[in-house]
């Protein structure tokens, strides 16, 4: 792989924001790992296109091109609410609630 493309990829990934509320599940981390390995091992068919697509995503190209009037979804929730709902902390709370009484009771005894 060309060192120039690898440098460009590293520059893009340094600018990509990392969401601290999703350790191990953040998109930036996954992209860094998977695409970085594929670039180093020459597994990508068109690496220049991948770099260009990541650049567009990182620079909010599509957000600017297709402006939205409001930052809501079809459910009416705001972006901040989704950020909390998808956080690892909230996912753990939901998983505990789904277990039921006996599941929580026996799990607490194991710990």
C-alpha cells in the first residue's frame, strides 16, 4: 500500500471524533481498526475511493449538501436523546431490567 494513502487515512482518523460514551463500540474505533488493517494488507480493491468517502463523511459533506430543517428523527427524538439511549451505560441498565427478578437475584449471588 502506498504510504501516501496510509498517511491520509491516519490524518482523517485523527480528526474523527471519538464518542466516550461507547467504549469499544464507537464507529471511529471500528473504522480505524478494520479499514486500517485492510489498507496495510492491501485488501481493498479501491483504497483511494475509501479514503475519499471517509473524507466526505468526516467533513460533513452530506450534511451540508442535504440540509435538514430540524435535528429530529421520525420518532421526534432529538440527537442528544439518541446519544444517551445508545450509550454503553444506558445499554447496561436496559440489560439489567430485562432479566427479571430471578435473573437479577441469581446473578447478584454469583458476583
